[in-house]
C-alpha cells in the first residue's frame, strides 16, 4: 500500500513540476506568470508542525513554486497569521480547529470532525481544509512496558480495571479538566489509583522509566513513544478523546489561483500516519537532528 501511495506521490509531483517548468520555458507573459508562482508556508512552534510544514514546502518547490517559510509561529497567533494573509498555508489539527478555534463541543468521529471544521472554516474564514492525514496527535495515556506485560494492559478499559495496582503520574490539571480524569471516569468508571502524585510534565518519561510511576499522559505522536521496549501507548477503546488529524489548511484566494496545490499537498498527507510522524519527531527530539534535515530525508524517500 505504501509503495502505491509513494508512486502516486511521485507521479503527482512530477506532473506539477512539469507544469512549472513549462511556464519557465515560455516567453513574455508566460514567463512572468511562472515567476509569480509563490506561496508562504507557516508552521506552529513545535517540532512536529515544523517537520510537516517543511515537507509541504519541499513538495511545493518541486512543483515549481517559490516558497517563503515562516516557521515557529506561536500557537496562539498562527490562526491570525493565516486569516490576515501573513502566511498562505500551514499544517493544522482537526481537533484544534473544532475546539480551540471554532469553540465547538468535542466530537469523536474522525470524519464528522473533519467535515465540521472544513465547512465552518470555508464559511467563516475563507480557508480550505485539504485532505487530512491518518496521523493523529491527540490526547493519550501511556504505561510502562513492564506493567503492561505483567497485567495484560493495552487499552484504557484494562487500565481502569487494574487502577488499584498502578501509580499515576499526574500533571495536576489533568485531574480537573473535563477531558482528563473527570471525563475518563464518566466513560470508563472510577480510576482508584494505588497512588497519584503530581510531577512536572517534562519528567513524565523519566518517572515511568525509573519505576517511580506506572502511568502518565502523553500526546499520541510524542517522540519517546518510539521506545516500545519501555512504553506502551494505550488504546482509547471507548473513544474518549476527539481526533487531532493533521491536514494542510490553505487560504481560498491562494487555492483559487493555484489549484494544483491541493493535489501536491494531499499526496504528501497520504503518506503520514501516526507511527510515521512519531518516528520523524524522534529523529529531532531524541536523536538531535535538525527538523529541516529530517523533513528533507523523508521527502526524498516518498517522492521516489
């Protein structure tokens, strides 16, 4: 399946590049028009978003675009950046669009969330959501591999049933948030932990790895989840949390001018699943590579 997707991507990018090069080879207004084929790609201020934005930028450059990059934009202002035309596109998350930007109630069906944000953004902001990737950077819980093996825990229902044997590493606010312990309790039942202590979020991996706790919260594409000999991401088997699927969002004005953007970026998104994005994050956040290098290496691998 991956080979088919990558072959489709290669064909798409080749066709897009041919269009761009044909314009450059003509004279007069055709050449001028080719020179005007430019976009501004932005990203949020964390590793994953920067990597994906850079992959999109590389694909667009291969399709004949001049790309200006405006990376590392604070999450609190990135929406304003695109609605004010400071950037033309960036990778967004369906759950963020639904809850943070639109202020709607959480939904848990992947396609329903996507269609809701797609329709609302088009109507309210003149922005198009292109096809979403399978990559989902949502809320999750992880457990130590040792404890997972000992008690046969791979999902949250099994976690709840064994909570009295487990030590929870809390970050404080998770105990009070509606999408934290209160929401989990409503859906799964009481979590009667053996103990619950508050740790700084940055220490969660160490306290679980060092056997000071058994369970902690994580986002589903965090880099250290690649350490499968130490940590197990639990399945949200009753669908507590809304999906946060990655997708490029583009200003309608830009998409109308350059409709080929949709095909180029959709082809890239089709290669991005949760495991792939987690592995890319690990190359930066665990192995210490630069996000631009990681993005380039990945892009070269998918374009054929």
